[in-house]
């Protein structure tokens, strides 16, 4: 990066810790499901910014939360202590839990909408009618899952 393009910002220790968590969670969101293969590579810009922010951790007294790994291309990684002491694992779990239920009701609702209405039916509907009817299918699943969880779900052979 050219020197004239650099800017400085100041953080308190508490703000920097939040920045570390934010950058960590952003990189996790972008790359957790990528295996680094040529077909599904990591998104480098997220790794690069995480490396940079974690490289600054000692300046804020957070060296215990970063691990410098020169053998991996001068990478900086969060330590196990970071993941254990900071609430990032809790945030992962909360996100995964909420996303699971949202995605499940949305996908089952969409499936049911297309089972209930033929292509000819939904082509005749206005955009608003399609939206309302698809939401009704989704809400039915939201209510089912809220009341019974996955207890009544099964595979029909």
C-alpha cells in the first residue's frame, strides 16, 4: 500500500478487543466453509486484514490472544485462549442456532409453496400475492418448529 494512502485511527484497549472479535468473526463468516482448494479458495482479503489486526495485538496487551506463524506465510492466528476467553464461540453458536431455524422454515416453506401452487397458478399471481402466499407457507413451518422443534420431522419413503 502506498504510504500516502495510509490513515491512522486510535482505539482504546476495549475498542481494539472489539475490533479483534469483529475481524475474527468476519473472516470466519467469509472463510469457515472454504477448504482453501483451487475450487473453493479462502477469500484472502479477510485473512489479510485479520493478520494485520492480530499483528497489532501486542501493542494493546493482547499478545496472549494471537499466535504468529511465520511458517504459514507470516500469518497471525487467534489462539485457543482467544476463542475460549472471548465470547466469539458463543456468538458462533448463537448465529448457527438462529440461522438453522430461519433457513429450515424458509426452505420448507418455499418447498411447500411450489408443491401447493403450480407454475401456472403462481404466474397468474401478482408479486404481492406470491409473496403473501409464500410467507404463509413459511409461517406455518415457523409455528410448527417453534411448537415441536424437529420432533415431528421425518423422511417419507
